[in-house]
């Protein structure tokens, strides 16, 4: 899976988690509002029942009260009208109180839905913004990698040219100006600069290898290779490799860096060099 796909899946997982969190929160709010409406409806029903019971009790007691006070005719009708009027007024108050409370609950529901929709939209916008930013970062990284690969190709081509030139020079006759036929520079060794991120590193072509170790001439036409601070002649270097006294790690563009083995292997290397005298 590519780096882009991995990071995109992480973004999508985070986005889906936020969306699910909002859905759950909205569901809890709706449950609370539904419960509030149930309570309001129950209160309306109880209040209406209480008002009706009071009316019926007053109507039942009315004839006895009228007889006690000697009221009849128009007075009786007035008393009956008063009882009915109070009942209707109580019903109106109950309906009005319910409508006001139900309206408040309805507004809370609308506010919750609006907040929920806005949250979903904000999450969606943030997700796509992050997705676009990720695509831009990946594109930039790919462009940088292409540029680095191109630099490596150019450096490798230059190295091959240097090797070809060295091989061609090795076939040329000896320079008559050099005393006793000794050369002060081994034509088989060439320096090359390799790209390393935003910097460079110097390597030396020795045989078929591109060494990151320091390679210097000793003034007599021979050269030595430095491994962990110790100078080795080409012969010592090859014998140490064969004996497993030094080991290599791969660097940039196929280059290698040799280091000395530690412990028992290091003692064996010292013994090998002493036997060579």
C-alpha cells in the first residue's frame, strides 16, 4: 500500500469517527427531547382530567347548594354557567401552557438539528481540505524524488565516464617524465561526488567497488585505505575482507563503507598483520 493510500485511509477513518460521534450525540439529544414531549403530554392529560373532575364535582353539588340558599330560576342558571365557564377557562389555560412548552421543545429540536447539520458540513469540509493538502504533499514529495533520481542518474553516468576514462588511460604508454617508471597516481582510482539528500558525499572507485572510506596516496605511488582510523595497504585490505576481519554496509548509489570487526575478529586481524611483518 502506498504512503498516500495509508495516510488517506487514516484521514477517512478519523472523518468517519467524527461523523459517527455527531450522529450518536444527536440521537441522545433527540431522545431527551422526545422524553420532554412525553412528559408535557402527560401533564396536559392530567391537568385536563383534574379540571373535568372539578367540574363534575361542582355540578353534582350544585342542586344541594341552590336548595340550601333558596336559589332557583335565573340564579340557578347563572351558577351553572359559572361552573362551565371556569372549566372552559381551565382547559384553555392547559392548552396554552402545553402549546408554549411544546413550542420551546420544538425550537430546541430545530436548533439541535441545525447544529448537527453544521457539524457534519464542517467535518466534511475539513476532511476534503486535509485530503487536498495530503495530495499536494505527496505530489511535492514525488517531484523531489524524481529530481533526486535524476541527480543519481547523472552522477552514475559521470562515474561511468570516469571509469571509462581511467580504463582508457591505463592503456596509454608510460609518461617519460616520471622517474624510474613510477607513477605517483594510480590511474585505477577516481574520486566521485555522490548526492546524499540535500548534501553530497565523496567516494573513491577502487576496483569494482565505490568506497566511502578514506583512500589516500602515500607519496610513493601506492595508496592506502583507512578503516576505522587504521591504514591498510590494498593487499591487507583484500586479505582482511577474505578473512572476515572487516565488513561492509551499503551506502548511496551502490557505494560501500567498510568497518573493522570487534572483539575476537579484531584480534585475528592484528595477528594477520603481524605475521605479514
